C-alpha cells in the first residue's frame, strides 16, 4: 500500500482540530459520494481515501502513530487495522490491510420513503436546516433505545445521525412510523400526529456507536404539499366548488379533509368566497385538541343556452337584485 498524506487528502493542516477534520471530511464526502459521481473511478478512489483519512485522523491513537511514523505508517497500518471492528462505519473504502467495508442504497419501499441513509447523513436534499414552522425549532425527544440489546462498539468516535422522512398531510393527521437503517440496525421511529414541517424527532442512542457510547438519531420531518389544502398551524383551508343552486337554496355536500370526506351543510344564500368553519376537523394539537377546517365556497355558474338565458332574464326581472357595487354606509 502506498503512503498517503492524510492531511493533504482532507486539505487540512497537521495542526487541524477534530472539528476541522470532521468539517473537511463531510464537505469532501458530499462532493465525492458515488451517488453524485456515477461511474467516476477517480472520484470513487478519492472518496475511499477521504474516509480512510478521517478514520485515522479522528482516532487519537492512530493519529499519534501516523504523525510519529510518517512514511513508515504502512507497516503500522497493516498490523493495526487488521483488527478493526465491524462497526467502524467510516471506513467505507476499507482500512489498510484490514476488512473492506461497503455501503448500500436502502430501497425506498424498505424504509418507508427515505432516501438512502448516507445521502441523508451527508446533507442531501432539504438537509440544510431543521427549523420548525415559523422558524421555531421543534424537537420531539422519544428517549433512548434501551430495549435494542447489545450493539457492537468500535474505537471510532460515536456520531449523531441525521435523516429525513417525507409525510403526507394524511399521515400528519393520523401520526406515522418510519424504519431507518443506521449502520445495519433497523430502527422504528414513531412520528406524532400534528407534527410540523421541519420538526425534528430525536431518538437518543439511535446514532452510530463508538468508544462505548452511541450518538443520537435526528429525524427531520418534511410534509409533502397537498394541492387541496393550505396549512395554517393546526387549521387547514380548502376551497369547495358549489353550484348556483346550492349557493342560492342551500344543500348538503361532501368536503374533503386529509383523512376523508365529511358532510357540510351549505346555508341558503351562501356568497362566493364565503368561508365556512368546521370546528375540530383540522390537524391534531398537543393536548389532544384539533384545529379547524376552513372551507371557502366557490360558486360555479352554469352555462346557459339562449332559451335558458331568456328564462333566467325573466326570473331576475321578477326578482331584482340591488346593485352590488353600491356601497352601503
């Protein structure tokens, strides 16, 4: 194995702190990830080198030996890495002289709509921020994973893991569950009803294991847009087309909600654009209450042929309407 300058690989000085190394590693890992560079052998090799470099430089003992031995690191690496633990998640490309690690894409159906774990961890689409609605960060902490049993440990540092879950508005209304693959562990995460877009769910101990501890799993919720509804906190707005007959005479019509249709009684003389409130038909709030469903009536006028227009003209002459453009003081 050829000698590699791990500091040069990561583009950091020899005095770089662990935080600086992590920052450089994540930037390069995103840039060189095989998903972004398909069939690019050069990028694949650099991706493996970057993972190998951070695995050494983030381990205090390995970094000390590397700094001391320099070009003789090859001999030490062949001896030292041969016993690397199978949970050393960072060594995707294989440790020198040791086990060759691989990564896999997680099937979307297998994990309930997630992108593969590595894309999410390295900051995939929508991964730049975790703020909740209105800029307020919402973190749902569901405790640790005490019931999962023993997990293999490694000398690599424990690390938090970040992933995303896409939910429909119907799932927001009912609550949902997602399966997340973290280093070979399949974790089931419950997502509470009424969760806001951008909210984070924290699962203590759900991250990567190392040095006898485990990081946490942070799952960011992304709510898919629904063209039928506009969400305002726990309230939802929708538009309901009604006929001229229903607007003038009233009637009972079906109106959609995220979880199915409900019956709405339209009162006689309902105006176009008039808003009707259905209390408790919105999304869940904390505490068990629900928001409201706000229905805006949109009157759809009929298309009349000549005979029908003559009949309607006779009707409106018999029942004249005040000029709607005249202001009432």
